């Protein structure tokens, strides 16, 4: 399998605290990998390291063929992260923020208007400053920038949070189409259902490393095996 993400014994220290402690991971094209684990396990740190936002302290890491240990910023324009932080400028409008992201990532600006319209940011909302927006509207601006960029690697950290059901479906259908064309998705989610996003693999992070990795079908079988039996309610 061609690896679009390859981490080997990756250690990341942030603020004198090890957030990744020897993480090994591989992912190829066309995968949707669900990343699970308890709060504080290192899921978000893992995605931020893949995005090149956390400097790798030790180990080897390649993203889209780029050695991000030596060159942490060289793959960023091909990687899209949608997470808890919007990374938006509050004094800019929605349109200005999207155009800024496209320029900073050397992306084609021609899809900006259609991406904003697809998530309901047409007309007045496109020219509204982010400081006046709700949490859901801000998430839509970040999503519009991601959709307009059309990255090869999608990093989604609780992507449905703060989005209405219609916008969630826009995100899901777009991502599914990109995966069918060979893109890769790393998805962090605590939802029991992930909309129409269907993971192909499930990996579990614990203590800053991967402690479980299985195909989705295997993960479902394992979950059903450990479920307690339902009481029948029959009284003898």
C-alpha cells in the first residue's frame, strides 16, 4: 500500500509535556480512518502533528511524500485541517478569510464563492466580519475555506460540531466524493454515528501512541463480542 501518512516512533513534546510518545501509523489513499480514544489520549495532537502544526521531536514522519521532520511546512498546502480552532481573523469578513487561506496555501481562488455558497455563506453573510458571527457561522467559514482548497489529505477533528444537519451533509458528501477519487481522511469523532462518513479503519490512541488498529468490520465484531447480553425479561 502506498503510504500518504507514515509515522514511525514519533515523539512530540509540547510545553515540556510529551503529547505523542512513540506513535506508529500508516494510511494510504482512499481511506477514512476513525481515530478514537479518551480525552487527553493524544488524538488532536496526532492530527496537528500530521498537519505540520506541531514540531516532531523524534522519530520519522512523512506526509504526502514530504519529510515533515526536516520540512514541517512543505506539505501544509496539500493538507486540510478542520478542528476546534477556526484559525480565522475576526476583523476580516468571511470572504476575506477564505481568500486569505487560499492565497496562503497557494490554492486556486476560483472556487471561493461556490464553496461559500455551498455552506450557506452567500450574500450578506459573505461580507459579515467574523467577530459578529456565531460559532456555527465561524465553523462554516472554516469549512468553506477547506472545501475551496480541495486538499489531498483531510484532517477532521469533531467536524460536525456546531454545524446544522444540512451543512453536515454538504461536508460528508464532499468528503466521500474526494475519498472515492483517492483522498485520505483522518477523522476524530465521539459521535456514535458519523453522518454519511463510513470509516474503513478504526485506530485507538492511548497515552500518545496507537494502541489499537483494525478494519471497521473487525472493530464491529469486537464490540459486539464484549457487549453484555440483554435480559430477556422472561420470568420463570
